[in-house]
C-alpha cells in the first residue's frame, strides 16, 4: 500500500508530462499546417497578380488593386484578393490555390460541396468559395453606393484557381453567376466581359480608384 502511495504521484507527474509534450506537438503541427496554408495562398495570389500585369500598363484603361479592404464604412469591410476596374465593369477576384503545386481534381456535387482529390490519392472536402464571393459582392455594392456615391454599376465576382494542374468536374461549375476560371483565362474573360450596354467612363473609374485608395489609407492609419 505504501508503495502504491509513493508510485502514484510519480505516475501522475509522468502522465502530465506526456500529455504536455503531446499537446505542444499538436499545437506545433496545427501552426505548421496553418503556415503552409497561408504560404500556399500567398503563392497563388502572386501567380494571379503576374497574369494581370498586362492590365496595369500605363496605357491600359484598367486599374488593378491587390489586397484591399472595402465596405460601406471602415467598420464593415471585407478584404479582397484583387479588384479590377475597367470600362466594361468592376471585377472582384477571389484566388484559391487548391491543389498547391501538384494539382488534382475538384468535384462539385449536386449540393455544391467541393471535394479535392489530390494526386497522392487523398481526398477531402474543401471550402466552397461561392459564399465568400457573395459576401464580397454585398460589401462592394455598399462601398460603391455609400462611399463612392454611385449605383447600378456592372460588377462581377470571379473565382480563380491559381494552380495550372487542377481540373474542375461539375455540370454547372458552381454558381452560374460566378465563373470558375484558371489564371490564364482571367485576362481574356475580363477584356471580353459585357453586361448589357453599361459602360464605366474614365471619370467614374478615377472616382472609384480615389475612394479605394482613401479607404485603405484610412484603414492603415487606424
């Protein structure tokens, strides 16, 4: 009985130490995975930024902004991967680097679930970015209406898959209102986009640009 009394505290300390070590390793694993996700996302955004450079030339009628926050006021904003302003519309682009560098297949089922099949044979459900794009559309309309003071402008949300070796399999390809494009399809899509006969005049594009820059200057100053 005395032996048990002596050993029990030792066992408790050992078990506590083992649990502590396990918890630390689990936390480190989660932090590592999170860092890899952020790194992959950043790499995808850089790829998309590269293909958009032709729209940023001095003689281009387009204005391009990356990683900006927009909304009806400073307290209610969303962060946008990319905003493109042009004579034929305002485009808000959500970049996803699903598949990373190796790629794979994305299946979109009848319930709009996205399933990524990696080349390693592993499959998992991934976030359907459609709701995120819808939220961006809502905030963008609030920004244009309250901050810029203009309404009924042609806006279009786009999901861009940055990985070159990714295939999307779906009869509807997600929401019919939100195209899912490969990064090399992005510039042709923007240039050929038409929504009725609405046109953004240079002075309107300039006004929106100034409002974007002012809002983000104020955001950074907070």
